[in-house]
C-alpha cells in the first residue's frame, strides 16, 4: 500500500491469502515494508497535545493482519511493559513483610519474581495460540491477544490464610526485647499454598466449569455475582497499598518507640524514616501523580505503559534521595529459570475454600476480560465463536493455573491490562502477542531485571498499587452499574455487601467465636477453615451473592419485568460501548469490520 487513502479506517493491512509460508517469510524479513510498513506512526508516538485532532487516528491491526515485524516487536514491547508491574506486584505483596505476608528471604523473593515472569510468558502463548482438543468442539485458549499473570484475588486469599498460619503457629514468630512481634520467614507456607492451589479440588474446579454449557455458566455467575466479588476483592487489598505508601506494611507500621523496626522499613535501611513521614507520602505521590499526568497528556505508547513510567519516575527520585538499596541487584544472578528454587509441597485444609473462591474469581474475571478483548479486537461478542472463546479461555486459565503451581507460582488468570493497550495502540495482532511473551520470558530469565523490582522502596509500590487496586474496585462498580437494579438486585447486593464490607472494615470480628482448644486436629482444621472464610470479606460476600442469586425468585411487575431477548442484546451493546469509550476518546471508537472476523 503506497497511498494512505487506500487504507480503511479500521484496519491497515487486512488478511490476504499467501502462496506459501516461505514466500510470506521472505516478504516479511527481506523487505522494508515487511519490517516497518509504509504508514506514518508519528501520531502514535507523540503526546496528544502535539498531534492535530484530525490526525489522531492510527491504523488498526486485527488478529490476523499482516503486521510488519519491526512494528510487531515494538507493539509487543509495549504490551510487555504494561504487563510487568501486574505480574510482579502480587508476588511482591504475598512474599513481603507483615503479619499477612510470608516474609521470605530476598533470594526466595527474587527467584519467585523471575519465575512469575517466565511462567506468565510461557502460559500466555497457550491463550494466544488456541488449540483444538482432539477434533472436538472444545478448545484450549482464546485465540486473542490475551496474556496471563498471577491473580490479584490470590493476594486477599493468601493474606487471610497466612494470617491464620501465624496465629495458629503453623508459621513462627519471634518477640524482640522491646516487645515487637517479628514474623519469621515461612517457606513451607508457600509450598502449602501451591499444593492447595493445584490440589484436585481447587485446580479442577475451573477446568470443570469450562465444560459446562454457556447458559449454565451465565446462570451461576451473572453480573450481580461477578460485580460484588470483584468489588470486594479490590476493597480488601487497597489498605495494604496505603500502608506501603506511608512507609511499609511490615512491623514498622506499629511505630514502636525503639528497636529494629522503630523506623521503616527498618533502622538498617539506606534512608529510614518513621512510618507515615511526609517524605514517604511525597515519594509515593510522585508515582501516583505521574500516572495521572501520563493518562492526560501522554502518547498512546506512554499511556499503555503508564504504570512502568510511574515506577521509573519514582525510582529516579528515590535513587537521587538515597532510598534505594542496590545490594539485591548486585547479588542477583545474571540468569535464572524456574525450578532453580523449590518449596515443600503440602495441602493446607483451611485454605481450600478461600482458594476455591480465588478460582471462582478466575472464572468471573476471565469471562469479563475475554468479552472485553473480543470487543476491542473487532471480533464477535455473541454467538457460537464467542462462546467457544469463553470456553477455551476458561479451560486455559484452569490448566495454566495447575501448571503455574507446578512452576512454583500462584494461580494465574487472563489479565485485563492489555485490553486498554489494544484500544489505545489499535493493535490486536497475535504476532505482537508472541513478541510480548518473548520479552516477558526474557525479563524473567535475566535475574538482574527481577532484582530491580525487589529493590523498589515500599512507598513507591504503595503509590502504584493504590492505583491498581482501586481500578479493581472500579471494575466491580462498572459491572454492577449495568444491572437493572430491581428490588431483587438491591436485596442481593445489600445483603452480600453488608457482610463483605463489614468484615473488610472490621477484620477479626469472628476470631473469638470458636473456643475449642482440644487435640482433635481435624476439628481444629475445620474450625480454622470456617474462621478464615468468615473473616475474609470477599469470601463471605461472594458466597452470599451466589446463594441468594440461586434462591431468591425473579420478580414481576412494571418496574421489574423479566428481560426480553431484545433488552438483553441492548444491555450487551451498552456494556460494549461503555468499555470501549472508557479506554479511547470519542474520535477513536472503532467499529467491527467483517473482514477481521475469524470464521
């Protein structure tokens, strides 16, 4: 294509038949157009304030468009940058310091960060490729540019389970001379978490659900249940982000007058300060403010990597002011891979139901994310093909979570971050997805890269995570906003949130109900499991929402009439339009092109 007028607004290079793979390879590798195309991508790289409004349109690259290789490498790098923070953040929180984290040694944390990146890159290839199972109607993978990473819902589950482990003595604590309680590293707890995640009950739950008919899945997990669950998950973890923002969520949060943790993160840190100091607040705010500025004034490339840009700005300020300890980077190996460190695998009974809820969240998130990915990729969001993508995505998430546990990583789920990147950069091409996987795997293999994340001060992570965790809460609100809000809907939401938010705001309220102190370990384990569930806001709230949704009858009447098929289709269109407009400006909204739909 030599003339820009010959291109459609929707897609730059539409799929076309090629004579053979060798000819395609030569045309891509040996020609300038095969590497870079012939379009102008100045508009894509410059901040919006420097680009005229009528020139802000950039070509859309569909799933199977003939994307130039050089551009695919650049687009894939953007996806990788946007994914890195989402992949490493859950691991940093779950293995960090505090009464609800595992307090692992730096070497174990560094390994797990590398393993998370490598696992995410490898398992994302499964989702992007899409495999048909033995010539049946079932698939493994979505066939979309969908990437996976550790589920943020696991943070709340691990926090609740680890808190129970330290309380019951499964994990050890120590008391310093000044009375401060120190939570010792608990490596075997991570092995128990992995064992529970990949046990027959937990890992096969999502795999089983993926083979159910679509109508059954819709009945079990309607928007009411998914909205309440995702909203409560976001609420349950944001307090950790604010504690880190103020200096850390470890022992220093209690502000002892003297001792090792009288300063944050401790008195041996390069620049220790009391918890809640103005310097900590300002350092975290530099990350938060950078994200806001990039969203308002950055180019499409910058917006898709706004979290990473915020981290870079925060790290520059922290390094210049002496907050960064580079010892972990210096001691990190040049290269590493999964299984260079292992953990003793076991099954922890009280964690089974909380992790079943995590897999339930996997299902809810996957359905929403796959729908959003299909929408911004210009393919169907209804019908048999869409249903097969949902089935393949759920199955891949279940299988990937089982494999991830074997690769020493917590359950993984299809991520939503890249949906916004597709909308901003207008690239849904799977070749760019493969480049993204390559970069993420490379980041994990290079041990020095993962060590950089370990050296990030807690206050910077807090400023970043406050944004990320709040976005999870907003996702739940967005789902609930599209409900008709009948009397039935209000009753279910009110009852579920009363328990879920109540437990989140008043943790430990159920801790003194059971007083049994006998030697019956089975009974102790059962009571501990019940206590963990009731003390975890998103667990009790989502279980209540599922129960009430199944038992409360549908209503009739002028204001609560049962929805017709036309009303359902209208709501689906409103949801699609709302999602797209939340990620792109009005002039960037794209319309599906039948050419780009895969039969």
